């Protein structure tokens, strides 16, 4: 078993860096929030953009990515700055620092775990899952 497969297969509760999909979902949430705040229907926004309301639904759910030009148009329609769609996300600099730290920790754990016998790796996964569960339970 390689280190990369250990990293992919062991759920240790480490916060993994944001994926593009999570960013798309954030953009969609912001789009929907602002649209509703202005009292606009998906159809009204879609007609202004020249797309179907289903397309706006897909944007809001993060199923389809919003292109830069479309994002610009949406910001104009919704009377916000383009940056509004990214509010609530860590800055790229913050993400890069978190990414490197997290990946270093994960690789160290994976390297150490790879050297353990299979039975002990299994117990380690169980221990980590129990600790993770306890941490979730203690969060206010």
C-alpha cells in the first residue's frame, strides 16, 4: 500500500483544503442569498442573463461553475462587487499556508501508518475515528 493510497483512504478528520467544488458551492450560496434578499426569482435573473432558470439553479447549487464573465454579469444584476461571491472563504494565502501544514501532517501520519502491521493500522483508524467523534460532540 502506497503513502498516497493511505492518505486517500484513511478518514482521520483532518480538515482538507477547499476544493473547487466547495468554492463553487460558496459562490452559489452567495448568489442565492443575494437574489432572495433582493426579492428576485430565478427566472428573473435567468432572463436577464439570457439563460434558463434551471441554469441559475445549477449555479446556486454549485453543480455548474459560473464563468468570470457570467460572475461579472451576476454582480451587476445583484448590485454587488464580484468579491461578494467569495465572502466567507479563506484568502488564497491563508489556504496555501493551511494546505502545506495539513498535507505535511497527513503525509507524516501516512508514512508512519504505512509501516505498521495491518491489524494495528485498523485499530489506529478506529482510535482516530473515536477521537474525531468525541471532538465533534464537544463542539458547542
